[in-house]
C-alpha cells in the first residue's frame, strides 16, 4: 500500500483504476508516482468559446500540481474536436463550428491560463489535435469505430437520455469520444484529467491505448476526475449562459466583487478547488471567509497589490461612493450605435447574459446608473457623451464605468 500525496487527493473526485490497498503501479496511481517515473499528464480543452471561467480551472490547477511534482503536462488544444463539440451533457446536437471560429477562440485560451500553468518548455507540451486527427484516413476511422459497439456508445449518459427521449443523435457525435480517446494514444498519456462528466471519454482513452498498444508495454492511462464547480448562485453548475460564472480574464474588481458574494455553503469547496489555502487557517466569521476567498483568488490571477486595490474599491462601491473607486472596470462605447435604448446598452456591456436578461434586470429594479435606479428598459440615450464617465451597476457586484 502506498500513501497518496496530499496534492493528488485534494479536491479529486475519483481516480480510476484504483485499488487503495494495492502497491501495483498499474492499479494505484500513488504507487505509480512512487516509482519515480516522469509521467505524461494529459488535459484536453476544446476552444468552443472565447472565455474560460474558474470552473474550468480545476483540472488545470491539478495539472499544475503534477508539474510541480516533476511530471510533464501535455495540454491538448482540441482545434479539430471543437469543430464537432463534445456531446457530453447536451440534450441536443451541438452546432458545428468553423475552422475560423475555432482558431479565433483558441487564440485567447493560452493567455487566460498562463497564471495557472508553468509554461517552461521542459514542463509543458502544447499540442493541437488536428495534428493527428485531420490526417486520419477512412481505414483508420473504421478501425476506431470497430472498437466500440452502438450499445456501449448509447450507455453514455447524454446519448442514453436523448435516445430515450427520441431526440436525434447524429453519427458524427459518436466519433467525439473516440477522437478524444485517440488523443491519448497519440500523445502517449499516462494520466488524463477531466471533470466527472468526462469519465466515459477518459475510459475510451484507456480502451484505445490497450487496442493500439503502448511503447515498452506501459499500462493504459489512469483517469483522474475533478468535480463540476457550482456557480456563484450556489445552485447550478458554473456556466456563462447562466451568468453565475467568474471569468479568468475578468478585471480584478469584477472578479473580487463576484467572489466576495459566494454563498456560505460553497466557501470551503471554493477554497479546496480553487486555492491551496489550508482549511485549518480559515477565519470563523463567514463574511471574513468570503473576503479572504476573493482576495486569495484575485491575487492568484492579478497579484496581491491589484487584489487589495480591488477589495478597497469594492468596499467603496458597496458604500455607494462609486466615483471614488479608481479600479472600476471600464467599458468602451466606441463600437456602439446611438441613439440607443438602455436595455441594449446594458446587454452590450456583458453585465447581463443577453438583451432579454438586461430587460429583466431593469424591470426588477436591479440596475443603477451613477447610483440612480433606471426602471425603463426602453429609455433612449442620444449619444455616448451623455453616458461617458458614469458607473453602470447590476446588483451589488457587477459594474462598469462607461467611457468613449
């Protein structure tokens, strides 16, 4: 039996295969680590959008922990698989992206994750899966398809639900788990990281490594699963569409203001998943815990000085003195057309998920312009000059200063 290092088990939902009382490095990842071998640890990300939020950072932080323990991180940018889109958890077929869409999204990803990973050449290998997937001929594709039955594929949770509901499942969607699994063959992964919703796909990687064989007779990869982070609303998984997310590229003040309002029930989970902070050192007061969480996470991405400035600015905003807060994030109105209705302006700032959401927020009394509540979503503004320098707020934690 080999003890699991604390960094391996912290925040981890599941490791498979896992025989806790075994010292066999094929059955116990801790035992494999104890051999001293330098493992290749894979994480794939599909650039299906332009932003990454802190919910996506869980697996990346675990990847960094492997780097710090001396292992090689293999980050796969799924520029080919993103064109299909992972069907996991989807109730209907995903819209296929163009190559231009994918390239545009991928351009922002690496910059957003630089604060998390060690980009040293000997610690990080960045690969694009079009490198091997775009060259697959029909013979190789048929070989991949022959490794799995329709019954096995329909056992995948999302497919099973859609099949039972008689929702269409297209054949190209069956290829996604196989292509993700083939990524593990191509990069010779020893460990693959993913969310708990990715267990099926990680298992396919193990199956394909067994099918194609591994150099030196190495065992198939271990799967390490991370939980799905609950959003700032405290109810549903973090998602941009639900507007309960904190983006990695968010300004220090925007990030701080959201995190200091995280529900008490989520505080410990957020500390475990998003920081290295010891739970034994947390303050007793729930409000102090919220502030510490926000300060800690903002420091990780923007530095301690910026985090403390954001904390000060947030306090000033809550006290109603928004104009004294120098760190309020700015939104340029240069690309907007005037005259414009208020709900449209609000929707364009990103403070709301959409124009319809902006209408709801305004009608619900949650929106203020320079401290004054705006109740009419159709109020017209003639020019950007009428709004320049004013602070637009949604609730207590979302705000921007409008600039020309």
